[in-house]
C-alpha cells in the first residue's frame, strides 16, 4: 500500500505540473498580444506596460512561467478590468458553489440509484423501458432548457421559488435550501440519466456472476442478494465516476447554473470574467478547477484501492 | 455475403424503433437548417443578421411594431404577416427569430459535426500509435490524454475560447481570425479527442493480444500495415458510436461556450448565442430561450438514440455509448 500511495501521489504531482504548464501556455504564450489581453479590453498603454513588467513578458519562457506561478499561488493575481483581488473573490464564492454542488449531487445520486436499480431488476419490462427513456431524455437535456422552464414557470408564473440569489447556510438554513431548490434540481437532472444507465449496465453484469448464484444457492433472501451482493458490487465503479464528475462540476455545470440563477459563487465569477474577457480570474479558476479534479481523482483512486484490494494488484502489474 | 457483420448490424438497426425515430428526427432537423436560405429569401424576406428595430410589420392588415418602445420584441406572428416573423423577433434588434434559428442551427451543427470528426480522427491515430507500439510511446500519449481528459470540458473550452476571443489563433502555419467559427470547432476537437482516444486505446491494447494481430506481426507485416489493415477495421464499430454520441455532447458544449461568450461571436447566430440573447429576456419573452434550447435538446436526443441503436446493432455487449460520456475504457467484466 505504501509504495502504491507514493506512486499515485508522485503521478498526481506530475499531472499538476503539466496542467500548470498548459494553463500558462493557453494564456501567456498562445495569444497574439498576451499582455494587452491580460490587461483587459479597455486598458491604457501604461497599464499594458505595467502588466508586461509585472508578468515579466520580456523574460525567457521558463522565467515567465515561474513569475506567473508565483503570482497565482501567492494570491497576488489581480483582475485589471474590474479591479478585483482574484484570491479574495474565490474565497468569497466558495460556500455558494460547494452548497450548490453538494446538494445537486445528493439528489442526482439518489434518483440515479433508484432508477438504475428499478430498471435493472425489471430489465426488458415496461418499467425498465420507461426509466431508460427518461434517462435518455435526461442525458440529452441542455441545462438551458431545464433552467428556462424552471425560471419561467416555477419561479415567475407560479412564484413557487426565488429566481436568484444565495443565502448563507449559517444565516438561515431554510432560506438557504429554499433558494437552492431550483439550481439543485436543474443540475441534478443533467446527471441522473447517465448514472442510472451506468448503474443499470453494471447491475446486469454483476447479476450474472457466480458469487450471486452462490448467494442465492445458500438460501439468502432475494432482497439481501440484490442489495448486499449485486448492488454493492455494481456501485463500486460509480464511486470513481462520481469523484471525477463531482470535482469537475466547478469547471462545468456549476458555471452555467450559477450564472443563470445568480448564486454569486465561483462559477458565476468565471462566467462574468469570461463575459468581460477578463483573463486573470479565468486563469486562476482554470488552475483551481483542474487541480481540484486531479487531487480528487487521486483521493478516489486511493479510497478505491482500499475498498477493493484487487485493483492494486491489477495496476501494479 | 449472407450474414456478414455489416448486414447483421443493418438488420438489427432496422428493427430498433428508437434508432429509427432518432434517424427520422435528425433528418428532420437537417432539412430544417438546410432550408434556411429558402425560408429567408422566399418567405421571411430577410437575412439572419438583418435588424428591423424601428420597422413596422403588417399583421392581418394592421401595422405592428417589430420592437415596442420599451424594447419588447414582437411574439410569434405565425402566418399573420405572410411568414415574416413567424416566431417573432429576437430582441431589441428586431431580427427574425425563425430565420436566425435556421441559420443558427447550421452553425451549431457544422461546429458539432466538424469538431467531432477532428476529435475522432485524431483519437484514432493516437489510439493506434499508443496501442500498437505500447512502451514509452503509449506512456507519453496516455499521460497527455489523461491530463487533458482530467480538465473539466467546459472550463478547458472557456480558457481556450477567452484566450483566443480577442486576437485569434496564430500558431505557425495555422492562423485563424478572432470570431471565426473555426475557433470553437478546433477547441471542441481538441477538448473531446481524449474522450474518444482513451476508450479506443483500451480497445487497441485488447486487440493487440489477439491471435490474428500476433500472426500478422509474426508474418513480418509492417507496423503501418498492422495498424491500418488489421487494427483499424476492428475499431470502426466503436469509433462510429463514439463519434455519434460525441456530436451530441459537442452540441451541448457549443451552446455552453457561446452562451458564456467564449464560442460563436456576435452577430453570427448559433443556437448557443441565441440562448444567451434569450436569457436576457427570460421573463418577458421566454420563448427566445426555450426555442433554441428545445432544438438543441431534440438534436442531442436524436443523436443519442442513433448512438444507442448503433451501439446495440454493432456489438450488443458494447458499452461504447457510456464510454463516450465518461471517456473511460469500460471493458466487459470477466465472469469470475
């Protein structure tokens, strides 16, 4: 286990390094006039000169890279367009983003497991067909359609839920949930289908395995066989998938959801920065979100190995 | 060629009601966007980017403002004005919503199809190289694929889109001006290549162990011959399914990028930019956001139905449709 842990962490550091190089390349090397773009749309020549100086655009690339990394990781990144301290904005937005993602994840996992379980054990029958059609619709739904319908009907016409704003959990837990119901649901709908389908496929495969037949043969109740032997084994691959998708939310669905429902989290910061073509925040956020995914991925892998020791043997081969 | 794999697959596909419905729906959408110039020239009598802010349109003999003084665009007129503003106007600029939907669909479909084609072809090349040579070639390729795959799709697209939105792309021989549809297209091709290459690489590695490949290598076939004549033909079934589902995912990515301003640039219409415009008027004219979103939904649904049908027809045990979404090789579980 120790050697595996070291190897996995080493790989993680390598990936983090490569990601930082990619982000550096995208923002500082690829554009035609990076300094002007980092300074923002309406920058004065003085500001551009100042950016060139601070970011060291005259230095050779490796030195530039180090300067940029220092700026990013010491929290000295500044949005020149809107005069914001990027670091501070990110910390401010974190609670809203985490609330959104965690709540949505609970909803989507619950329904995905329910749908996947019901359809796998009724494979080929009407329940299965209906649920799989629902899942296909869920996979195909653009977040915009769900949120447009939710905003227009549930929020505007029926006035059931607020259309925007975030209330802190510590301020008022009920109001917190009330404001998040629509964004949670919107985001969850996008994932229920895929997870239900993956789980159904896993369940159908596990069902055919020998240990399930053995469990039945030794006289275990059907319910126990289904939950303890089939569902448990079929859920394992979902753990890895979930770890990745959850971590990727910050750089994915949360951006659009927060923007549409004005939740004021990291996602909205990203969306607003993109709209203003304000590069420093986008750069910091890209790095943050990608790092989040990589670290999460490593943690999930380690947890997975601990849950299922067979994996370690396979990978060390 | 009785009972050839291709025939079996076609027969299975014909019996799949979901796949047939998907094909019909997709064909209808293609006809819809291809008819754009016909509708624009002969019915609506306007172009996708033509503004009609201060104009009036005659509805059943009575003049109506295309955009009211408060800035609210006219709603659907259906055939009230002889097909002009069939679905109303698109906002303050008073452009014809129907015409923009048709032209916007062309842009969105072009981007999705081209980007997925680029992603699939480069993925095939990478997977063949990594899976055939293995060793350090595979180590380098799969490490890079892992890194790019680990980046959240939308964010990588956004990062590239915002960095290129102002000055365009200027990388040696490739030079693309800012605002070109090729920017979101190339971004999509790059972002999704890992999602297709990773499952394909897994497949090549598995094929590499099979007798017919070993025999070809032992018989002295050159690497290119083995890759193109032995391995590639066996990859098509999976590659086609991955491509189809990827077109669907690319439609969603284009919408997300354009919605945020990092994709197709104004005044050009795509379903994503139209959603962005509609969102500003979500409470006064909800249709402007609902219509393009619904078209994206129908297109994505049709492609997913086709992908499912193809997956089941080409290889009943295949998990290619799931692989297309997760970007992971999902081998069949060995029966213990």
